């Protein structure tokens, strides 16, 4: 009986080790790059050197080893820390403004520039104003004086 328990325990440990080793590290890194480190806050969990980031990568690895999908792992961290944990906000609800505003601003700016350029190119040239006879005589006199 004791021998059977030992064999079963060794088998379970081996299965757990194989499941842990079966986790694709590229998948762990892909998920970790989506999450913000709670210590460094301006780095992803994949890039952060903090102990907390290492623990978060371990949690990602464990959850993937249990068979959870990457979406479920990300959802776990969002449930635990809120939307703040995501480095790029999800394009839904009010967060949609963050995704749309830069493009809307770019197109609005291009539209303004286009309108200004069109106004400049379509502006008719002002016809030269006719000089009054007295002014014309003064200009002629000045030109004659310069020629002398």
C-alpha cells in the first residue's frame, strides 16, 4: 500500500512538471506584455525586473498550465486589479475615445489645412487699382527725375 502511494505521488509530480514545462514561454511573454507591472507602472510585466512582475509571470505560467486560455488569464488580472492593469485600454465604452480621438484629430487637422490651402489657391488676384490722373503725373515726374 505504501509503495503504491509513493508511485502515485511520483506520477502526479511528474505529470505536474510535464504540464508546467508544456507551457509555451512565448505565450507567457505575449500575455505579460499586455499587463502593467503594479510596482513599476510604466513597464509591462514582461519588461519589469521587479519581484512582483516575476510573481505575476509565474501566475500566468501556472494558469496556462492549468489549461486556461490567454483571454481567461488576462480576465483574471483585470478582475483582480481592474482595467488599469491593461497597458492598452480595450476599445469599448468610454475607452473608445482613447482609440478614436487621435484619428479624429488627425483628420480634422488635415481638413483644416486642406480648406486653408484651397482658400489661398482660389483667391482671385486683386486687379490693379487705376491711378488718379494727378498721381499718374507725379509717378511720371519721379521716373523722369530718376532717369536724369
